[in-house]
C-alpha cells in the first residue's frame, strides 16, 4: 500500500495532501457551483453541469453556489462525494484505492455521519483503510510540546473548545459554538450595509469574506472604539469601500457573539467553561497550553486578547499561555500528516476487511 492521504474537509475549504508533508498539497473552497443559465462566458458550459472548488470560485458570478458541509457537518452527501472525487482525481491525480486515508471529523459529529462517511469511502472510493481523527487533537501534534492542552479550533462554520490530556480528548468537557468565520462574514456584510454598501448574493458574500480576511483585526484591549486607521478596499466592479471601525467590530463577535444576535459565550468564556469541567488536577496543564487552530484564529491581535481575557477569568497563580502556531489554518492537517506517517498508523486504521466483516459500526471502535 502506498503512503496515506490526509484530508481535512472543512466547511469553507478542503485541505488534502500526503502523509509526511509539512503542509497540504492542495487547498480549495469546498463549494459546488451550477450554471444559473446558459452563459457563453463559462468554459464548456454546454456539457459541464458543475464547477467545483477553485473553478466554482472563479466563475461564481454565473453560478449558483452550494456548500455540502455546513457548521462542520456534512449535509449533502452527493455533493460530498463529488468533492472527494475532485480531491483525488482532479487535484491530487491519485487513485484512492491504493492509499489509506486519514479523515477528520469535528467533535460531537453525529454518529450516523461517521458511518455514512465510512460507507462512502469503502464502497464508492474503495479505499483500503481509513482512520478518523479529531482536528483539535491532531492540532496538538504541531506544537512540538505536550499532548495535553486545550485547543480552540475555529473554522468557517463552527468553533470548538477541546481539552486534551495525554493525547485523548476529554469529550465530556468539549464545548461547541455555532460561530465561525462565516458568521463573521455575515456580520461584516451587515456592518457594510449600515454604510450603504449592500452585498446580497452568494457571489457578494465571497467578496465580503475577502474584505474581512484582508482588513480586520482583534482589538487587544477589547474596546471597539480602539483607534484604527481607515483602509480602503477596491471591489471587483471598481468601487472603493472605505473601512473604519468595521475592522475591529467584525471579529469582536468571537468575544461578544450577542453583537450579532447569538446567545452564546465568547471564546474566552467557552475555554474557561471547558477547563472548569475537567478534573482539577489537569486544569493547570490545560491553561498553560491553550492552542489556536483553524483559519478563524488568524486575526492579528487575537492571541494577545485571548490571553488577557483568560487572565481576567483565572486566579493570578494560574499560568495562562496561548500558543498560536504558524500556518495554524493547517494545524489539524499537519497533525494528521504527522500521525499518518508513523510506523504504527496502519495498525490504528480500520481496514476494508474490518468494514466488510463488521459493517459501518466499526468506525466507533477506532479513532480519536
């Protein structure tokens, strides 16, 4: 069997590559676009019914976009199958039948979804073996430190606080927030509308996401009146949008979800709640290794602000250390790459023979 494939299917982007690599070989939007109508601008429009990933992004103006994964959970299995086929055949130019696969799923994923994914991989793609890993646990591998810590994993659709002790997730204490990068994009859309700039279509939403990623940052002192220089952003149609306090107001939702009508704790409160639900003897270890993971943690100023907020919630005797790894948008993938390159990885996997003997329920016996 050839080297394993590592795939992180996120709500916003797919990251895929080979075990042992430092970073994924391919990264593309986890979106599918279907032509709204005949359009001469679209290549092969007469025969091509769907555009996936970067193609969908490029031709988004003429497409109706859909996202098979929402809030970290697969909602459209036909779409998921197409995304995986695109990953293997088009992006990576490999046959899935020749390689074991390490796949990631979010904490608290419905058990039926894990079984459905096993069916898809073993029956449709005929993979010889698979392993299901939790992104937050895998992210700890990238720190080069202890395999104990509390991981704040925040992506496009969802944010989790996951305590990990000696390489095992403490599932009873995991907290989930339905706040992710997509919500910040939506809030940024609202803020821009207040200024008279309206973005209403799925195409517009992608533009706002780009504005958010390029211009916003977290106010370290927690004040939305923080003085920040205005900056301008040129839209595809040539209109220039000037941004002022929107630059700090949008990511502030991570700490104050109520700003956009979400009844949820901030990420600092979520982490504190998670750690307080763990055994008292583990709490110091967890606070001393709070690890950021996911693209929605890339905002400038977020590590410093989170450190300040956690210090305010804990006794002075507690050492709070927030670790912000470089390339942390790929932290889970890189951790998966490390795990899948170990000599013991094959023994950790579910084989096709295991699946044939036991059925899809076998997936609950192995993995994080």
